[in-house]
């Protein structure tokens, strides 16, 4: 994980939307300075795609990036 931070400016995590996934997202944020992607519709990425669709998922990711001031 440390090597990724050398090559990339921003690293996002996308864990399941359950207690374990949320805890791991915050742990990675503290430990590795990653940015968690939280979409609070379904339990995981696949469920989110089914519920809100690909375009809405892209919009959610864009919103997270804007929240952190990332414009790439």
C-alpha cells in the first residue's frame, strides 16, 4: 500500500456498506491516507449499480472527489 502512495496522488477505497466495511474504510484513511467512497444505497458496489445505475454511481464518485477538492 505504501508504494501506491508514491505513484498516485489519490487512492480511494470502496468497501462494503456494512459495519466491517465502514470500519476498514476509516482505518485505511487513518493508516494509509486513502479516501473512502461511501454510497449508502446497497450493501456493496454491485447492489448500488443495480439500484441507482452506472451514471448515478459516476455522479456519486464525482461528488466525493469534489468534497475532497479533487478535480481530475
